[in-house]
């Protein structure tokens, strides 16, 4: 699997390009897929923002497990810490809690003294900021991942991928979970698997808009590739030629 930040996030400082390639590279499962910090706003060791951020991370880990999502704010004024956490829609509540707790600890390690950060793992993502961002589509933070191997018939395959992604988009944005998985037969003995998801602070209409944007970016990274992802701060999509989610 290969990874590349989209141009929209290139102005932000890259903090981690760790991939979950356990077999090839022996990377531990606790390593993030990607993490980004903004260095434009910082806090000091004695700043109340740091204490508020620690409380926020604990709150997000506690609240996320029942429904796979949490958002909240701690503090007031310039020391106010806002954050949200999203778990992949098919994982168990215990795995969600563990992932969000790990994400909160890792993003603070990777973004020391930064007032804005975002981190993605395979099973969850977490974002925090001193600026409230709830209910707005995040077009700034985005990256791509793709399988290095190509399919034999790229035109046919890419059409199937687009078809499946659009079908799942239609399911997801009208679902209370803003999440959908599915599969499509692409040959006599081969299936294509897909997943789409939005953060639950978005309306159904904004979820649809976000998913349309990331589906539209698939040609930028993944044409003819056996697997691919476009991952953002408000929504993400993935397809593979093997089952990667729980039914």
C-alpha cells in the first residue's frame, strides 16, 4: 500500500506516514495511518488549553464507544478545546474505546503544544482544535492510500469501483450512522468490497457532498489499482478485492 497527502493538506506539517503493513514492514497496529498538525497556533506548558485538551481526550474516549462517535468541548475562550472522534462503523465498542484512547494519546505526543491536530488509525480518527469546526465539511485534511498492484482491465474495474462507491454513498447519507458497506461481483469468482463513512456531526446532505468529493478524487490516486482509499477529516472511502470489514 502506498500513501500520499492530497494537495489540500500539503501546507500542513506531516507528522506520520506510518502504514499498517504488518507483514511487509512489521509496523505495530498502534501506529497511525497518518497525522497532521497545524503549527500556526500553539500553547505553552502552563496554558489552560493543555489541561482542557487532556480532559477532552478522556471525554471523547468515554463517549465514543456506545455509538462509535463523540464530540465535545472543554474550557472557555482561547483555552477552549474542541474535538471529535469517529470509529469505523463495523467495529465493536471495546475496540472503539481502545482506538480513540490511543488516538488521543498519540496525537498529543505527535503534536506537542499545537492547538490543532488530526490523526487517523485503521479503526478510528480523532481531531481537535481551539477553533470550533463541528458541522462543517473538512476539505483541508485529506490523504490517499492505494495498493501498488494493478488490475488487468483498468477501465472495467474503475467503472465498477465508481459504481459501488456511488451505491454506498446513496445508502450512507440517508442512514443515521452515515456509514455503509457492500460488495459487488466483478467476475465469475471475484468480489469487490467497499466502505464509506462520514463523521456524525454532518447533515445527511453534507455527508453526500463530502462523499461525492472524495469519490471524485479516486482517479487522482487509484485508477487501475487493486485497492484504494481517500481519507479525510469529515468522510472517507475504501475499496479492496478482499473483505476488510465485518458484515
